[in-house]
C-alpha cells in the first residue's frame, strides 16, 4: 500500500514539475521553472511535515502520498544541479551563482515560513 501511494503521488508530482518546467523554462538562460518548483516544494513540505507532526492522528499514509510522492517528485535537486553546471559552462557564472544562492536562501526561508504557517 505504501509503495502504491508513493507511486501515484510521484506520478502526479512529476506531471506537475514537467508542466511548470515547460511553461517557465526557456531553452537557455535562467531556469525559472526549476527554481519555482523547488521553492514551492520547500514551502509545501515545510508546511506539510509540521502540520502532520502536530496532529494526534497517524497521517503516515497521507504524508507518504503528499510528501514523498507528490512533493518529492515535484521538486528536483538533480535538475537544479545540472542547470547550474550548464550556466557555468555557458560562461554565465554570475547567473549560476545567483541561481544557487536564490535556491538555497529562499528554499530555506520558504520551508521555515511553511512550518510557521502550519
């Protein structure tokens, strides 16, 4: 049952990530789509895990479905890493460093805000 929940959630999250990436990522340049899904994912996971940990009921199946499945496949560290390397290879070192700094700083900030709102 757990694997099925993660699989269905992962399917939905991957479709969401693909859709956002297609909508916001240009062929070259700054990877806005990946940045957007990762920041949204940081906020949502921060909120979800805090919200679920404060409930008296056991929501492990919902956490697996939403957290590991949907949000886990919606966000992408590997694409972030490859896009950063691509920016560096294109000579866009400042843009690559900006991408890294924005991703880390705002990712942590949004995870914190999500947990506070829960």
